[in-house]
């Protein structure tokens, strides 16, 4: 059987389209791996930036004196009632500092949400690459991709712990503001 030039071109075209599709289908290749590594590094930088901001601010929280923990409500109300201007000024400053500190904590929340989304996407990416490496029988790459999946799952746990710590800090400042605003509120007869 003799193939005409047209048939040969058709078969070549079909082969190239199929080969191109198969190449595109597998993400276990150098180009996709490098893209995943770049996005992993970007994710790591985001997390490190967030952690640095938190670590710079943490000593401020640890050194804070919370009047609602130092004094009972009755003691605070008594001191407020003594009408000592220096105490009232201190309460006003304390409320302002607590509100500013709470705002600083809240400003970290959007970064945390963004990183959580990025980590979830990164896990999906590494899972896809790992499956394709398994199909392509590239075991070393499959194992490495699963290592990144586990690492990113650990990062999600770290982010959840981080979020809980921020919530705890925010609750301290909320309680401080609420307590001090209540003692500073005028008493109605």
C-alpha cells in the first residue's frame, strides 16, 4: 500500500496534535516543576513577611499591661470615681492604645486569608504534579511533590495556630476596651 503525500501529512498532523496534547496533559515536566517551585518560593516569602510583622509586634503585646487584668471592675470604678485627672487620662490613653493594637492585629488578617488561599492552591498544584509523575513513573519526582504537599499541609496548621494566637490577642484588647469604656461611661441615676 502506497501512502500519498496528503495521507502522510494528515497522519503527521494527527501525531503532532496528539503528542502535543499528551505533553500538555502531564505536569510532571521541567517547565511545570519550575513554575511550581517559583510559586512555592513566593508563598514562602509571603509567609515569612507575615511572620516577621507578627514577630516585630509580639513583644509589644507581651509587655502590655492590661488594666482589666491588674484591677477588678470595682477597683477601676472606684479609681475612676475619685475623679483623679491623671487616672482618667491614663484610662483614655489605655483605651486608645488598645484600639490601635487591635487594629494592628486586624490588619494582619487579610494577609493571613490570602496566604491560606495560596497554600490551598499550592497543595492542589503539587498533588496534580505528583499524580502525573506517578503516571509517568517518575518516582523521585512523585516523592518530592508529595514532600511539598506535606510541607504545605504543615504550613496550613501553622497558619491556623497563628490565626488562633491573633484571635486570643485581639480578645485581650477587646476586653480591655470594653472594661475601660464601661467604667468611663457616665452613670445614669
